[in-house]
């Protein structure tokens, strides 16, 4: 950072810049004035800045505008560029006297600080983001003229992931829907795909959005609970507005607690309308498919992470990108004929609480997203990025989905408060990479210096500029649609929107036994937190309409009678694509915790870590103390590591016994001493969370002392590489599902 660079470029004052403190004087007395030498870290060359400095609203490359540069020069200055000699002492009337009002630097510094916070997003406040690139496959050419989908076309992108309900400082691993919003800086104008990690939404009409959010956010009297749906108002809403039942069962499933942003699917949810070069239209739904597969935490892991590492997802994304393990997703589309009914296989395509099962309409890949660069500044980029479902390039248009229609209003409106005025698209992260020549003028935070005198059309004073474009110039042209002649103005919805339960059941019947058990536990936990019995009973009546077993199990855990269904659950065929279980995936970036001990030969430890790294995974050496063991840097100690941080565990040595652990009478040697209880907890948790556990040589002592026995997912042997090979193979399935025991509930 240039501002931190001292005159010698080291981050410290240059040699001789500051005289040694005189006796009795504070060491931080203002330094003597000193001419700086060249900074050690010169500003990046102009070429490197082009990504961060796309063309401005006036179409002038921002690198030509020095004011866009965050930090310039080596000297600390005021906001007006006056060089400062001292920023640590206010101007006083005498050393011990009062501070003077005339101290402009003091007032400017404090005033700016006082206004550093902006309102957080009303929803999706907590998020993490990354830059990347999207490359089209050219497979959608017949469906849309959107240029960014053309074969080999590369488009810069910025993707922000988020939770919905929590505030900016809430934990990452709470049970919630995740936002998955991508800004494509296309040549034809910015395209924002503002989706979620679940393919359906709570409500069918955007007019209810304030209501569902009021119900999900903390109670207005005590402002609790934070970032939770486990409370009365949430369950009151979803049991009364039963269209929410489908989204709710997704939330109660493993999808509500993803293992990583890198391992989530994404969905555009609404049906969009595409138009091709010949003017033909098609209806589509967008899907993001992660290359690493779709994986989740267990509820125990999610809760542990809320305390151990509330930034778990944010850290995971940034660490992976920094390590060069760039996450990737394929963008895919489901394609439907654009008929007047806008239905497919009896499913209303305008109802955002419905999916079209992939078995009926396969997802066709159209391009690849790679996230490859972390933001430089959280506030400037991740916080200030502003998405909008109405930011569409030529070739993609909206449909009349009433949820989408309300969103088209809301996103523009909210930025005016959040980003203080209508010029937020001039903030660098929001600037289109396509040239901009609008006729919007003035307003708060107007950065562009517009020339000309005639911001209206037609005009005869600015040479007629700007000109309007035709189809051949790549203009965005709204798809013309015939409206029914006899349409009545009314507040209502189609009868097809009234089926609220059949797809919730479709989801349920598509789950594996372990996934079903997780769903039951989630309902029981969340409803168990409600104070109002009437709300629990009403939600049980909803569950009875989804499935009798689900309802019965949840009811018994709540200690309530299971109601009979008001209507029999629908007959549905499962959709195997909805289950996360039963697949194998790449293991790139997976973490293997390696418990080592001081007696281990250094070449053993280094060899293990090298082997793990060679497979594209991360080895996390864990030992009794930090620093290094036999030359191997230690990443975690028994005090700082919990199971949540590892995907698999390797007991590579016999860790030392707990300090001061009593040696049972008549026994001697390390094998008979009590294992450090923190290692016991680590092994217990990994065992319970169905993680693969490898046991090599002396590691067996620790495993036995923790009280476990070899079985599914426990790989034992003397050869560390052979054990690691087996661990890696089993990791491809994420967890050892055959070890999962629903009858042995975990403590969380
Ligand atoms: Fe929304 C933010 C996703 C319905 C109103 N929404 C927001 C973000 C995501 C979504 C991912 C965060 C974007 C970011 O990272 O900055 N929202 C959705 C999805 C929806 C949806 C997938 C349904 C399919 N949203 C929805 C409705 C409304 C809103 C029906 C209002 C009528 N959403 C907003 C908002 C937010 C927002 C208030 C808050 C911050 C922002 O827009 O920029 O306008």
C-alpha cells in the first residue's frame, strides 16, 4: 500500500527521518521534515490498472482520470492533497491545553470517519465476492443473440455470494438461502444474473417481499434472533402463506448449510425469454453447476463454525483463490418453447415456487465461469457492487413472473438509499465495460464531467448526439408480445399458482435416507425454537400434506400429535438430480488434517504434506504446539483446530498425552497415558460427521484411546501414501455415508 510506505519504502520512517526522542519527550513526537526517496512499491503500471478502471460514464477510460486512483504519491495528504507533517497530534493551545477548532485535519479526519458506514443491504447484507472470467461455449447461439455466450468469447465478471437474513457482521454458516449474483461486464452492456443457491422462492408475487423479510428478520422488539429462521414469526409466515413450503423444505435440507460457496449450485429461478438473431423467442431457466459438486456441512459443523470461525465461507473462498484453486461453475440453461400458455409439462413457468425437474428438461451447458481474483478492497468492491435483475444484454429479456416484475423496481430503488443517490453506476465496480453515453445528468456523487449542452434528443446543438441504435447496431429491443384482448385489471393470480405442496413432496421423495434424516432434524430444531404451540401445530399440518413420515417424525420430536393430512399428498416421481448423495467429485482444494507428534521423523511429515499438495489438496499439520515440529511448520494446534476445518483426518503419529494426565495405576508408556482430550474431541467429531479417518502406524494409539473401532471410512495401514490414496478416493464422495447413523443423534 503506497500510503504505508515510508520515505525509504519500507513502511518505516527513513533512516535519520526522525531524531531520537529527547529525554522526557514522547517517542511519537512529529518527525522532522524529510524529503522522501522513491517509494519501494511504485504504482502499478498503467496496463495493470485497466481491469480495475473500466471506461467511465463518459466513455473515457478512467485510468486517464487521476482522481480514480485510490492512493497516489508517497506522502500522506489531506483530502485536498496538502501534504501532512503529523496525523497523530491535534492542534492544541499549549501542550496540555484545549484542542483548537481551527484544526482542519482533525475535523476532516474525524468527520470522514463518522460517515464511513453506509446502510447495509436490507437483505443479503453479509457477503463475499470475487472477480473472474466467463467463457461462452457457443452452444446457445440458436437461442439467443447475447454476444457473451458466443464460442470462446471471454467476459470479465464479478460474483457476490451472500446469506439473506443476517446483518453484515453475522456468521457465514447459519441455515439460510445463499445469494449467487454475477455481474457480466459484456460488450453489449452489463448483465446481472441475480440468483440464489435454491431454484425456488418463498413467494409468488413481489408485493409480499417486505412481509416474508419482516417475518424472517429478528423480532422487532428485542432484535433477536440474528440470522436465523428458527423463530415464531418465520414459521408463522410460512405456515400461513403455504406457497413458501417448497422453498422452506429446501432451507431445512442440507442446501441450507453449504460446505462452501465453491460447492453450491446457483439458479436464476425465474423463467427468462431469449431472442435470437432471427427474432425467434424461447423461454429458459438459468443454472450454475459447480465443478466441485454440491456439498453441505452437517448441522454440527455449521454450528461449530458459527463460533470457531464465523467467516468460514468468506475465508474458504478467498483462501482457495489465493492458493490458485480457482472455483468454476458451468452455466446451463433449460429450454422451453415460448407458447402463449408459458407452461411445460403442466408446470407454470411463471410460478417462481416451481422447478422443472432436470429429468424432464435437461440442463444444457452454455459457458464456464472461473473466479480467479480476490477483491482488493472489501468496501469499494464487495460492499458497493449493485446488482439489478433488469440489467440485461440484447438477447435476454424478462417474463411476466410477478416476482421478477417487482424485483425490476426494487433493486434500482434500494441503491438510491444504500449508495446515496442515482449515480451509483459510476462507482468503479459498477461501471459497465461497454461505452456509456446516457443523458442522465447531475445528482449526488456525479463523477462524470459531461460535455455538450444538449442532453436531450433530438437536438441540433450537439450535432444530434447521442444517436439511437438499430438492431444491426446491437440495440436492446424489448420483445414484442401480444397481450390478451380481454384482460381484466385485477389483483389476483392464476389458478395454477394454487398448488403449494406437490413440489415440496417431489423434493422430499427425491432425497436419500441421510438427507431425509437431516431434513427431519432441521424442522424439529427450528420448530422446537418456536414459543407458540399453535404455530408448530399449523406447520405440522403443512408437513402432513407433504409426507406422513416427515410429519410423524417431526411431530414426535416436538412431542405433539401428528395431524392427519387435510389433503392426501400428491403422487410424484422422484427427481434424482435433486439429491446431493451418490455422486463422485473432484477433490481439488479439500483439506486433510494431519495429526503429528514430536517423535515422527521429519521426512515422514514432509512427505505426507507433499503428497497431499501434489493431489491439489491442502494438508493441515496439527500438533500440540505451534511453530514447527521437526522442521514442519504447524498450521493448527490442538487448541485452535476443530473438525470443521478438515474434510478428512490423518492420524500420522501418536500425539503426546494431555499435560498432567494421570497414568492409570499399573500402566506405563505413552500408549497407556490419557490422550489429550482435544484430540479425542477432534477424532470424535470427525467420526460422527462421517469424515474419512486415516490411521498410520503409531496413530493407532490415539485412535484406540479415543474409543473408536475400525469400520467404514476408517483406513488403517503402515504406509502413509497407501492410506492417503484410499482417503482421497473416499473423499470424492464427500462423506462416508455408510457410517452415517441417524439413530445416533449428534450433540448439535
Ligand atoms: Fe433480492 C438483494 C436474490 C427476490 C429485493 N436479492 C438480493 C441479492 C440477491 C438476491 C442474490 C444480493 C445481491 C448482492 O449481492 O448485492 N432476490 C433474489 C432472488 C429473488 C429475490 C433470487 C427471487 C427469485 N429481491 C427479491 C424480491 C425483491 C427483492 C421479490 C423485492 C420486491 N433483493 C432485493 C433488494 C436487494 C436484494 C432489496 C437488497 C440489496 C440490493 O437489492 O441491492 O432490492
